[in-house]
C-alpha cells in the first residue's frame, strides 16, 4: 500500500513539474533553447552584420526570426537609414563672390552657402556692420549695410533641425531686425531655411 502511494506521489510530482515547465515556456514565448539564443554571443544577433546605414543604431526584435529595427541618426530616414533628410538632399546653393549675401527677394526655402569657401553663417555679432569688416560681399554693394549673424550658434548633427534667430548688426546695435529661421547640420555642411530680407542692405554674412 505504501509502495502504491509512493508511486502515485512520484507520478503527480512529475506531472506538476511538466506543467510548470510548459507554463514557463508559454509566458516567456520561448523555452530554454530560446533563452540561450537570446543570451548568446554577438554572432547570433541579427545586428551582427550592421545593417543600418549612416550611423543608425540596430536593435534586435527577434533573435529566432532574425528581425531588427534601425533607429536613424538625425538627418537620415528609411528602414535602413539609407535616405538623407529632404532638406539635406534638396536645397538651393547660394554662391556669391564674397562673404555677404544680400537676397531681399529670397523665397522661403532651404539654402546652403558655398561661395568661394564661405560655407556657413557667422555666429557672433559683427560690430563693423559689414561682412568681414570690409566690402559688402556678394551683392551687398557699397554704402551702409547690416550684417546678419546666427544667434545661438550652429547645431550638432545629433540636434537635428533647430530654431535659431538671425540678428542684423546695424549702427552699433548687434540685434536689429531679428528673424527666426531653422538650421540643420547635414554632416559636413549646414543648411538654413532662410526668408527674404526686408531690404538689400540686410546681408546674410558667412565665414569659412
């Protein structure tokens, strides 16, 4: 009788252990093999081949299915971060003779400076009122001019698109006629969403 009772207890214990194991597998979604696969070395990760372009970060979704997700670095889009942000790919080049750009008839859009090595807007007050402290630059002409500079400095690549203020130095004032613009670091160059200036004496000033 005691022997029968012992066998019955052993059978019930085994059934209970199998049931617990099955419940654990269901709640985790994978069994012990899956756990080992999740905790395995880098060679088992779907990100081992670095499928994300342009400094994108790969995050595994399923080790078993080999699926993953790319988190793109600012400035890039697409499943694999393979596409540059629109403003980094579609912009108008401002190519003047000097450091100044007097464009009072600009259409609001994205622009990139590329004239004679002058590739970005100055980011400090120019007390001389004129770009470079001398001539009016590309289109500034002679006479009084008002040098436009970027208040707040340029963004980093990781900042994405940022809001900045363009100030114009004029008759001793560092920030006359301020206006809001947007700026992005596209990795090696900057693009600016510029608006038309109020008059040709207001000049966007650039530096190398």
